[in-house]
């Protein structure tokens, strides 16, 4: 049976191993399979070389035209192996005619791509967890312990703890390797009840990653004292954030209202100024202008008494009504230098006046007679 299998499968002894870091980009070179297996490119193409793996995801790809093995999918060591170390996976390179099977093992090196995770104290959004320290506590009194883990492996998972900030640095210290918070002196009555410690947790990777945790400590002998002191402690940050937001909002609203009122006032001022200018021009009195020795034809009696006018009428004008044109430009008074004027018609009646046998009478009247006729026109 074994001979039969060896007849159909020419199994090559030995195994190829490659080691690559995690998170390599797609298409990155893993190794030269053809060279490491002692095969030429012609054999890879004729044997239709391919990769067989039991995984649903094909992390690697064989380039038969070049005989190289490249990364096909992103490899995350923590997702692939979780807590198993060392992390690796295997697959086979199969060739046909004759059938050959070459096992390949790929080792995945861990990279420091994950920061530490703090498990205790639990960081909550609304509630407050405070560690109580009695005022009678001695030196090296264990207050609490910060617990953190790192999902990376090797030295990337080695953690160290440091006290970053504290209300009173002379009262507490943090263990570098174990994360224990202890008192470094005797607690006195002068120490504040509310103590806040900020602890930073760093790993040993390159570059190192870190996480911070806030530890609230209450220096008191009874719970009611702690409760009274920590009533507003949990809401300090939220209160400050809300106060800042409302202050900015109020400032924005006041600024908007001020600018709006300013624009409205300026617009009203400009509108009133324009209206006053329009009313000023419309209320100016209209003063007629009369050139020297000229007057209007409206019969207001503004002519001086020293002027004489020559009036031309027909023989039957006393029996008929007297009509005048509506436009003032139809009848004008033309004055001569000797204070004598002639009123004449400028329409068709002018041609009648020019005829030698026209039955027109010429009258010489003074200004008082003309004034009477003007009064008659006004009554008409």
C-alpha cells in the first residue's frame, strides 16, 4: 500500500518555513518557492502548482510565473492565533504530472499594534468608584491595584505602571511592575478627602503604546463623610462641559441679536433719511418766472396800467361769446420798447388779419379795459 502511494505521489521530504511580521500589505513578498524547492518555472507552470489550505481565507498566493509566494490577505496575529504562541499556520504546494506535495509553514511575528487594556478600576461614564483610605492608615497601605493586559505577545505585552498626576504626589505611589497603589507616608487630618490619581500603563513595544486610568481615592473614616464630599465629584466634568457649551451658545445668540439690531437700525436710519430728502424736494415752492415786459395770459391782472394793448375783434364780436385757448402758449403778449403791446392770434386767424379787406375793427384800449375783459374771462 505504501509503495502504491509512493508510485502515485512523489512526496518530497522536508518542510519549507517562512517567518513574516503581521499586518503586511497585500502583495508583499514572503519567499521564493521555486528556488527553495529546487524547481524551475517551467515545472511550476506544467505541474499547475497551487496552494491547498484548510482555512476559508487564503492568506497567501503563489505566483507561478515568477515562482514566488506573496501575501494575499491582511494577517492579524491576534485574530489568527489569539493567545497561542508561537503563531503559525501551514499549507501545501501541490504539483501535478507527477503529483508532488510540498508542506509550507508560515510563522507570524507579533507587532506592537495594540495598546494596553485596563480591566480595573472600571471606567464608567456616570457612576463614581472611589477607593476608601482611613485616616489611620499606615505607610505602604494598599489602596488598590490597577489591572491591565495587552493582547500582543512577547515583550510587546510587558506592562509598566507610572503615576502621571495626583492631587498629592507625596501621599501615594504606584508599583512599576504590579500596578499597586500604596501610601508613602502617614495620612493626616490635613489631607484632602477627595484624591484623584492618573495612572499611565505602557507596554514594552517599539514604539510603545499606552493607556491611562483615573483612580478616585477617598480619605475618610466613614461612608457618610465620603458621600457628602463626592456628591458633585462625578458631575464635575459633565458640568464643566455643559457650562462651556451653554456659554458659547449664549455668546453666539447675543452676537447674532446685536448684529441684527444694528443692521435694522442702520436700515431704518437710511430709509428715513431718503424719505426726508424726497419730502424736502417735493415741498419746494414753484415760483414762476416772467421775463421783463412779459406777463401770463391767465387774466390775473398783473399787467401795469401804463401798457396799452391793441385788440382786434370782428364787427359782431359784441353779440357772440368770447373764447380763449386752454394752452397759455397760444396767446402771448409781445411788448415793444415804447411800452406798447400787441396781442394776436397765432393760428388760422392770423391769415384772416393779413387780408386787406378783412372786416376787423381796431381798438385802442388802456390797461383798465383789458382788466375788465380778464375779469369776464374768469367768470366764464
